[in-house]
């Protein structure tokens, strides 16, 4: 597969990664691809159950010996309502956004479902005609099935501007690394990034228990079309040289996500800095207007700029 295949694969055929079934299918496909890219042995999916929630993280490469770990999240968000949107580096906003986006459509449907039961299902079940009773039971079953589908919100179908572009970018990194470089660089695809960074917190714990070094953590979030790159870096870390198309800020400029600032050394994103967070660019969130070569060029530029080669 090349980068154009990745765009088709992860923005069309596997564009939704919210349910357990969708996540497992995606991780199987991603694991197969990274093995073809040269990571034949060091590919593992770890499942952690925290507060009754399953978290699936994919670890690629030698975490124990890696000098640098590149990471992003792979899950996809619910469809937004009331103008609320995901923001990079704003944990409170993102949690509120996800909760409202999940609860609102489910609550509205429950009201609709109650009306359906009162006006149609219960009267049909009380009728003497067997076929009408059967129709009432079918309608009840269909209503309950839809409510179960909506309990986590309506899935957002177009996710190139969110997690998908970051996944494709990390796969491009793998393509440009030599066998020697692969020994020093590992990758983590984390779950639950669009909710509360649970997957990154699990990854941080995994690194602290398994890594023999203190690796540099480079986090990619909402890369989109890579038109307006923002890099936030630890004050102790120097970027090799200035890149005219990028905006460079200290990590402390992200004031609304204490964990993310503490865990990472670099945060690379695409969007507009507003206050203490970044609003991702969403104009080219569909595959039709997406240029994968921009991501390919970005991966090569970042390899040089961040000195990961």
C-alpha cells in the first residue's frame, strides 16, 4: 500500500472507529500494514479495562529501546452539535463536546421512541389481530435496536481532519525510515483520544514500566491537510532550524490540558491557535479535496526538522 491507498482505506472503508467491533477491525488492518512496512515482530495490541471502559492501544517498534516515540489517537469522534468542536490541548472543552454530542441525539431519540410506543406499539399489541401484534413487536424491536445504536452518539463519517490524517502521516514516517532508524523509533496508536486521552494515559503508564530510556514523545493531532502547521515543543527541546511555513510555540502555550503538556515533548497539529488551544482546520476534511502528497512531504520535512532520523 502507498499513501493514496491509506487515504482510501482509512477515510472511506474504515472511516468510523467508535465501536469495539470497528476498532478491532481497524487495528487488525493497521497491524497487517505496519508488518508489511518492516515491523514484522514488534507489533502488539494491548487491551486495558479502566472504569468499565475497554481501551485498545497498538504499539509498534521496540518501546524498551526507542529514543523517540511517535503517537496519535485513532478513534473517531461523534458528530458535533451546537457549534461545539474538538480543540487540541483543551481537555475540558473536548470532554464537554463529546458528552453533549453523545447524549443529545440519544435523548432526543428516546423521547421519539416513547411517543412511538405510546401511539403505536402498545395499541397494536392490545389488538386481537395476530399480524398487528407481530407488527407491534417488530416495531418495538426496531426502536430498541436503533436506541442501542445511538447510545454513543451519531458517528462522524468524515474524519480526515481529525485522527485519520495523523494515522496516515505516521504510516508515511514508517515508509521513510531505514532498518537502522526503526530500531530507535517506535509508534503508538492510542484509543479514546477524542474523548479524554485515556489511551495516551495508558500509553504513558506502559512507557514508564517498559522503556529503559526516557524517550522523546512526539504527538500528532488533527493534522488535516497540513496547511497551517503548529508545533508546540518543550522549552528544553530545540527545533533544528526554522521552517517558514510552521508556527513554533512553547508547550506551556497550551494551557488547558495539563496531562498532554506533561506527557509530550512535541505536539504537531494543524489549525489556528486561539487562546490556550488550537482549533483544527476542517475545510478539507473530505477525501475529494485532500492532497495526500502534502502529508508525504510533511513527514519528510519533520524527519529532518525534529531530528528523528
